[in-house]
């Protein structure tokens, strides 16, 4: 489980993506955004990039805890995340 905290926007995306250990993580990963806020398209793109890396490694990712505004942005920009967000 990864618990994300703080603001996610274009200036934080490189650091965000680097936090994940795809090769060594188990087959199911939870990314909890309940202490975070997603502000822009670059943040959504970074989340999508992380999800894609896990899917490419045949691992399941569950996105949880998005606040309503972040969820709307993620949904509007078309990131594909499993149910539970």
C-alpha cells in the first residue's frame, strides 16, 4: 500500500512516479490518495503512467481515497483506474 500525501501537480510528478517499486511490489497494489489532492493534467498523467507500469508487470492497482474534485478531474481526463476510487 502506498499512502500519498500532499498536493499533486506538474511540479511534483517526477518525485511521485519515482516512489513506486514496480518490480519488487506484490501482485496487488493500493494507492491511497485520501491525504492528497490531484490538481492538473500532468498529475493525472503521472498516475496513469504508474498504473500502466503495474499493469505491464501483470499487477493489479487499486486507486482509493480520491476526494470528489480529484476524482472528477481523473474521470474527466480519461485515466483508467479500477473501481474503488
